[in-house]
C-alpha cells in the first residue's frame, strides 16, 4: 500500500478534528459512551476523506531527448589577456597586477 500524501494527511486530520467538534457540540452528549461513538465516527469519516482525496499524478519517466533537443557540451578554453602581462611576484606578499596575491609556497 502506498504511503499517504501530505494532502491526504491534512484533509483526513482536519476532517477528524472538525467533525468531532461539530458532532460533540450538536449532540450535547456528556456520557463516555456517547463521546466514544462520536470519536469513532469522526475517525471513520476522516479515513474516508483521506482515502478519497485524489492522488497526485506521478510524472512519467523522462524520455530521452530527441535529436533536435539534444544538448552538446561546448569545450571552453581560456584565452590569456593581452592587456596585463603575466608576471610572477618576487615576494609571497606582493600583490599581482590582477589583484590577487602571488604564490603561497616557498
């Protein structure tokens, strides 16, 4: 048996709570047997509502893309910038022209 969805739990719980309150207020019962009968009736009604909530349609498995929709990855290459020449800093703490620090190793 499939697990209940959030909608089924919400509708069933709300039905149990509100129908119990409504039946207790309308019947004005004070005996334990009357309260037990109303509680069982409310649970049955909540179960009925939870089972009749339409299940969400499961998505079909993803179909393979057609030839027109097929994606081809593009190979990207890095082109060095001609504006700033690449120089190696003489000190570890010297800031390179690009705004980043130099190498961290010795």
